[in-house]
């Protein structure tokens, strides 16, 4: 039996494709327009945030967020930015590319995430300005204590929530613990628009800057009252120069109306997707925790646990080789845990060299993999994967 990470491009794929074909026929424009604003409003409301800005990928959302903070003067070149060591390159790369000082933070075994104890320990040695934490694969550690500590120490806390859309911790959605949080709607994630991503925040000034950073530093996509304010501030002639005034450093990270339409279509299935994946994940993790070959995974601290893939970390290299071969031979699509330990990736070692320090992130990199948690898995596919997780399969 072959079981892929994802089974289709969209939830209700044929229905979504039919709706998309009809939209393309009657849409007045396919560049940025009314569907952008509609989706951003819907998504912000769903997340319990005041503002949402849509981008052409989750990676671009990360880049735009860091650039916007630089544009606003909230951070400066060479400021120290910590990031979760076990993550994707798109969290570490913008820090390096924008001339900041990256510091990886190790993870805890049972949550695969950064803890407040680790943050406090490292901050005593290397004071930081920004903590860019990844809520990895639906998990968090004691993020409320991290939030409190960052507030006490005047540290900007950011969340990458691309893999945890739907997770609730202590009555609060994960993406609401920070100044701003990033999301991805890549085809393999919780809700698919093929590509694209978002930033959510409650800070109006940051929202304005994100909108301008997304599109060349222009003010074209700001609400009219915010356009008026910035034009008056800089004495811009509204009759001629307004559309071609570049107020700040920016990029072209804009999505399009096709993507926004897909977002609005798929939003109606998001609750079902989250609920189904949570049900599946509890079955998978129970089997993992019954196998002494694997490190235990903790989820009982989460009110809602939502992820799109299930990680497995073996207790030795030999066990990793055994289970990797078992899953691949059985036709189960598996991958390294997200991007692995960033300090082991070539882009990092080419700049900073290879570290010999033993960390939890490095062990997860060398001895871990993940398999899918598609909401479209059939019962026999789930049972097949569960059988492979048994110690004496």
C-alpha cells in the first residue's frame, strides 16, 4: 500500500476546482483586489487578531515580517535574533540575509519546541532582541511563560505558526502569544491555496508596514484613511506622485485573486480538517508512546492539538535506520522532521562552520522522520501506519 503525505491539492478538490474555473471566467481582475481584502478579514477574525496580510508564501511572510521590523526601527542591523533550531530554513535565512545575528535555540524532547527554561538560560549568556519561535508540527512548550519572560525582558516575540493552525494551548490559540505570527497555506499544510502565506498582528503600525513591504514600499493597498495619513506626513502630492512613492524598503511578495479565492473556498472546510487531523494524531501518538524505541511525545497540555504530519524520533541511529527502511519499504512517504537542525544544513555550516555540540535538535535531525496526517486518510491507511509503529511489527 502506498500512503503519501497528502492525498489531494485541496479538501473537496473537484468541487474547489469547479468553483475556481467559474471564478476565473467571471472575475473582473486576477491581480490584487477585493478577494484579498475579503480573505484577510475572514482569516484575521478566525484567528482572533485585528489584522492579516496575505503574501505569496509563508516564507515570504517570514521575510516581510523581519524586514518590516527593521523598516520601523524596532530592530537594528546586527541585533541578536534567536530562532528555534529545529525548524525550516525560511526561519533562519531572513535573519542572516537582513544582517541580523542568528542564534539557534535547542528544543525539548517531548514537545520538539523551545521552552522558557531554555530561553532564560541562553538569555543570561547572550542577550537577545527578538525571539522567533516555531510552533513545530502542532506543538508548543510552555509558551505562556515564554511570553511573560519576553515581556519582562523587552524581547520581541514572534511565532511561526505555519504548521500549527488550529492548536489551542491553555484556552488560547498559539498564534496569539506574540507581536505577530506567520502562517502558510502551502499545499501540504492545514489549508491549501497551493502556495501563499499570512502574517497576523494586533499592531496597526506593523500592519501598515507589512502592507507596504509586501508591495515595493508603496501605500497603494493601505486603507484610504491610512494612505491619507502617510501622504500628509511626507507632503506627497496626491494628484501625481502618490502611486509611485516608495516610502520604505519592500519587495514584490504579492499573491493574486486566484489564491485569495481559493482561501475563501477552503476556509469553509478548515474546522473539519483540524478536527479530523486531531483525531488521527491522537491515535498515532498513542502508538508512538507505547513503543520504547521512540522518545515520548507530550500532547496532554494542549486543549486542541492540530498538525499535518506526525514526527517520530528514534532512540538510536540503528533504530532510525530500521524504522526508516520499514516505512519506506511499506510505501509510506516519510521526510526529515521539517527541515531538521538548521545548524547541520549546508547554508549554515558554509557561513558559521559545523558545530560538534550534541543537542536535542541535532539528534532529531539524525534520528527522526515524519509521516503524513492527511484528513483524507481512510481507516485502512491509518491502521496500516499504526501497525508499522509497533515495536515488533
